[in-house]
């Protein structure tokens, strides 16, 4: 399998002027994508999966999430806003959903559509896919883009386990583009925008994996939209009555739960596991890699705790969000049991969408690829092994890398020096191989002069 050379787009940005070089972000990154140099955090682009753990850990808010210019909405004659059901879960249950939609339409959108309508397509197509595919078990959902990227860079041998079906966002965007075109709207006049609760989905829109055309014209951060809605509702003194007609399309109970933990796995066949939290996911993927999960049919893997309810751009408590949405799904189930028909117009386009649902094979992008030339790569691997016998193995992070193994990799790639290790410095000084002032300069290059200034 040939490795794709297309670069990853990253939505997470480090604000150098705010960063204090505390290394909190470096210590929580699951792929070792951060270093400290000259007293500031530095991102290694090829390693980052935009999971947002660094964003959560930063004590001074030096890490931001990019957003497209909202004014782009007005560049189109017909603007559609795709929203995750998670957005509605940010508000108390007594805030009317149609009032929220009305507020969004007042912001410039002709229509507001839940992304999870695609669950009506996926809940059956995934079962059919599972029955007919020859892929190795367990099959892994492509729902969470941070997990897809994590597999590419840290578990490249597992890319063939990823289900080659588009996630809900891609399917719903394709559906609405087709629907409006069939209604006579010029495709060039249609602008489709997406509200996201996480950085990974922004990155997935900007540089999609396995999908060449995602039909999204702009991405808007959920916290920005939430604040707009909240301000409007507050100005109206929290009126509960919407003045416009409610949406004709209703989201099913399965759709309401789809972005929550167990949302997918509850609709799959065989032995299915749902894992949330990126460290928990890594533990499971290590077991898959070691062949310990062959009796599992399907893995729903989500980078955030409580899945999308725990997205870094959500202002509300994730547990309250989950409770609200599960209560909503339960009410919809009760209504359906009593005979109420809950239907989504997306089913009218089922045949069309199924013809376009397939993803291209996902390519590995191993962070352990040390060199294009195999001979040089093997030499570097041996050099890393030798360095690990020299380095102390305490993973203290004083060298500006998250672990001794990371420092060893940086050294063989000429991005660091053995003398960056404080234990090696002391050893060299003890043996008169290095002056203390040289060690001071090394530390200053890593942590900046401010941290080493004499304040005593």
C-alpha cells in the first residue's frame, strides 16, 4: 500500500504570543506531536490528529481553533446550515428547538438541517456492509476523524479495518445539495455550512480522508453559534414561542443518539464495543494490533469522553448534554410506539446516497517512518535503540520532548541533540566534557531565557 503524501490540515493553532511554554500540552498529546523550543510549544504537523487534548490542557488558552469567516454565508443565494444534534443539547430542555432554528435562520441561513439525518441511511447500510465485506475484524467506524487520523499515524497496520463508508456529515451534505438541485436551485447558488463541536471535523472538511468532495463551503465553531443564539434568546427574555413553521423533517431516536457513545454500536450486529476517550481508544487499538480482539465484530471509537457531547467547542457540561439528548430520544421512541410516524426526507434519496456512500481506501501515514530509503531507515532504528540504552528512560520532559523515545527519534532526524537531556549534561559536566555555561545555553534554547533568569 502506497502512503499518501497529501498533508494534513490542522485546525488547532498555537498562539506564540500567549504560550508560556509550560509543557502541559506536550504531556497530554497522544501522538507526541508537541515539543517545547525557545520557551514555546511547537507542533509537529505530521503527528497531530487534531484531537484537542492540548486545547483542554492549556492553562492560558494559548491554543485556538480556527473558524471560517462567517460573512461567507452571504456569498450564496441559498445557504444551508448543517448542525449536529449536540448543538440542541447545549440548551435546557425547555428551550424550544424550533426557536433555536428560527434564530439560526435569522443569522442568514435559508434552512437548518441536523447532520444525523444520515443515521437513517447508515444504520442499515453498515449492517449490510458488515455482512458482505471481507475486511478483517473488528471493523472500525469512520465516524470520528480524529480516530481515523490516529489510526493512520500511530496504528498504520490497522487502516484496513476502517469501514469504507462516509460519515454522517458527508452524507447529509450530499443529500441536501442534491435535494435543492432537484427543487430547481442552481447548484452554484447553494452554500452548505457546518457547525462543529471539535477541531478534528474542521480538519476533516479541509483535508478529507477517503472522500474527494465533501460539499461543505464553510465551517463555523459551535461555541460561536451557541453564543449568538444565547444572546438572541436572552434579548427576547427567553421567549419559548417560535414564530416560524417548524421543520417538516423529524430526526429519529437513533439519529438523536448517533453522536453519543453507543449511538452507532447499538445499531450494529454481532459483538460491538463502544469506546470513548482517546487514551481508552489507544488501549483498545493496541489490543487489536496484538490480535486480541478478533472475536469483536465492530468498534465504535470516539476521541472525546462522552463522544461528541465532550467536544472541545461545546460550552455546556457533557453529562447534562447526554442526559438531555437521551431524554429526547426516549420521548421520540414513546411517540413512535404510540403510532406517530417519524420520517426523514433523506430516505427518498436512499438509492442515490448509497451509490455515493463508499470511501476510498484510507492510507497509512506512520509517524515511525524514519526515512524513504529502507537502508537509512534501518540504520536510524538501530541508532534509536542505542540512544535508548544511553538515555535515562525517566520521560521527564526537560529536554523539550515528551519522552526519551521521542528525544531519540528527534536526534536521529537531526531535530535535537543528545546534550538536550539534562542527565547527559550532568554526566558530561562531571567528566569535564561540557561546561556548565554550555548546559545553561542548551536549556535556554529549549525553555527560553525567562525561565532561567536570576530572580533570587
